[in-house]
């Protein structure tokens, strides 16, 4: 990482703890001669009116501090927009699989990052295209998952699913989750999917409440093209990207998912390992 002269800050809205953390953090950054660029939420906590739109925060930054939970990190990942700018994720929320740095460790870990003693985890993104009538009408990139789920009034949805040229099956279910290894501990896990170690080059396909109990999660190679053909009526299904953006689907829409050329860089505490996070977050027992 080059010399640090500009740091971005993106914060979760409506977190009382941030009212004490952020003014102190901004002063800490200023005292070291570093420029801070921050979003409107951060400016609000600091009592300032000079906040930026999130997509403008990363411009010119060597890394971006994310204060919140995993949802805030997902929003920050979209704001990065494919730039190779590391995220320094601090947990102000609840579960927080990705926001592994605690508030208590904020300044010691920042000092390490400024000295270049941190390590960076690389998380591959998932590219998604929505095809309608043979034309691409929308494209997205997800850190966690692409989910096709039923609308509020639909009993179930019908999805023909392929991997490359191979037909998997016709899913009749409440939905389907296509997740990265990073997203394997998110919606996919709740739907009964496997936990996939972050560096495993794979994608997981997990049905949500399938009609047939024999429908099970499937792990496919990272290089696969996953093709889902919507067979349900217009507006019966919804395409959701990382639980934050998306749109309704029409009958005969096709959703294509493949690994992106982009990776997200996460600054990680040097001594914190993946299974340490799983034990802490999932309350797994110690010996």
C-alpha cells in the first residue's frame, strides 16, 4: 500500500455509538496530517455539513474505513465500484462476519495499517446479468449473493437452472441463492447451504424452501456460468443483489451469474483467522 495521505469513512445510519466514535476518529486522522473524505452519515455524527455521496468517498483514498455491520460493508463495496481500494471494516453492528475489527481494536489496527503491517484478504465478486428478450437490461456485481426469490403473493416460483451447458434441474421453490464463498455465511447458510472457506474457488447454488426435500445445495467451480431461466408469471419473482438492490422479473427472463474479474480487498487483523471468526460469530464450542 502506498503512503497514506487520504482515508475515506463510510458509516451506518442510526448507530448511537457512532456519535462518540466518529468525532474522535476524525481528530485522530487530522492529528496525523491525513485528509478524511466521508459520507453524509459520518458528517452527521460529527456535526458537519460537508459529507459526500458514498460513491464519491473512495476517490483518491488509500483505504476506506467502514463503520457499521456487514450491510454497511456491502454498501461500501458498491461505492468502491471495482476500484482496488482496501476496506477497513469495523463492527458497530451485530453479527458481522466481514466487519471483524472491533471498536476496542480500532486504533491499534489503524496504526498497523499505517505502518503497513496489516494483511489483506481478497474476496472475489460475483457478476450478474439480467437478460430479457435476448438483450441485457441490467448488470450487477455482488459480494455475497444473487438471490431470486418469490414475491409476497406468489406461492412458489419455477426456475430452470443450468451450469455451463448442463441442465441441473427445474426448481420449484421459494427461491434460489447463488453465493460466493464470502456469502456462504449469509442467506445461503440460513437456507441450509454449506460454509465455504473464502479462498476456495467455487460458487454455491442453494434452493430456498424447495418443494422437493431431495433438492440439495450444489457447489460448482468458480469458472462456471450459472444460468437461471424464470418460468414464473410476470412479477412473481424478484432478483435481489446482496439484499440491497434488484428488480422484479418477468416470465422468460434469464439471469446469468459468473465470477467477476474484480476482487474486494479487506484489511484483516494479522492474528485473526477465519475459524476464529466462525467460532465467535456462530458460538461454536471451544475445547
